[in-house]
C-alpha cells in the first residue's frame, strides 16, 4: 500500500491557504451583530421553551445566559440537590 505524503512546501502552502481563508471569513463568521438577527418582539408561537436536567455550575451559567435571549423561556428544571433546583 502506497501512502502519498505531502512535501514541506505543499504542507506550508496548504496551511497558508487555510490561514488566509480563515482571516477572510473572520468578519463574516464572528460578526458581533449578524445581519440575520431579528431584534423585534417575538410572538408566542415563535418562542423556544426548554427544560434542564442537572443545574450545576455549568448549567446555571447556561441557564442565565439563555434566558436573557429574546423569545427563550425555561419551563422546567430538575436537579438531585434542592439547593441547585431552587437556584434555577
């Protein structure tokens, strides 16, 4: 079985191409306010309702950041420990 290997020159050319492509698309992908984001009021049928199981350290941070989004509502939370459940 023959393995095709890249030469150093080909490897560097491919790496430079990938780095250049990532720099070009940086403004498109990492734009802080995308053009498609809608900031108006959300109708009740367009709301995202979710529930969480396990509201620990990561879950409470995720819950806090997700309920700040417009049209997102946490309808249920469950945890083994009562302290974390009441925190949610």
